[in-house]
């Protein structure tokens, strides 16, 4: 797994090797862990990769013991609490930004009322509309059935609209940023 790193916290980073049992020999210059791979695999099914992050507090190395007491673990956590709180705050902020680009439910229904979409095509439609909205542009006006006869041609049209838009990573501004729809001309 290669999760995107989106945090701006003063923590050291390193590649992470996931192992099945505690590692006592460290053949690679990496952090070792037993949980992050499974955590990321499951969590990424429920959220975007940017919101799935794994912070590891390294408690052992080739020169230390793997057996820690509850007090030692508490102290390790306390020592990193400000960085943990900063990470949680940044992820909360990012979550709010990502919520502003979600497609309004009514917009999908405008398409679903005019064309028959399979379940897979409905997922594609939602993803395309969300991606268009995330690009911080007005969403295209819903075309008429005379222009596009089936769901497949509508999806192709939306993909073309998406490919034609330059990438703009700025955050939408204003009260109506979440409800932008291009007006037909």
C-alpha cells in the first residue's frame, strides 16, 4: 500500500514493512509493524486514501526490548500527544474540505430520471460527478435525451468533460460552492 501523505506534523517518516510476528532482526532500514497493512486495506474501503493515515509510535529497535510496561506505553503516547492532536485536527479539516466537494444527491437523480443506469454505471456516474465537483468548476448542465440516447454515452460525455478540465486544487469558496451547476445556454 502507498497511502498519500497529507499531514504537516513534525514527525519522522520512514517506509513501513508489515510482518506477521514481532520482528527482532531489522534487515532493512525501515519501520516494522504488524497492523498497518490490514488497517489501511479495510479503512480505505470506507474513506478516501487521504483520510486514512497510520501514525506509529516506535517503541523498539535493535538495541531495545520489545517488552514494555503500561507506564512506558503511556509515556510514549504522552510524549507524542501534541503531534497526534495536530494530525487529528488536520484530518478533520481535510474531511470538511472533502465534504464540500461531494455531489448533491439530487444531481445524480437528474441523470437517473432520464437514462437507465446499471448498478455499476450508477457508481461511475456518482464518481464522475464527484470528481467534476472536486475540480472546483461548475458542473455541466444535464444534457437532453436527444443528445445522448443511453447511460453509456452520458458517462463518456462526462468523462470527456472531466478530461478537458485543468487540475485546480484550490478549495471552493462561498456559500454556494457546494451547489454549483452550470446553467444551460
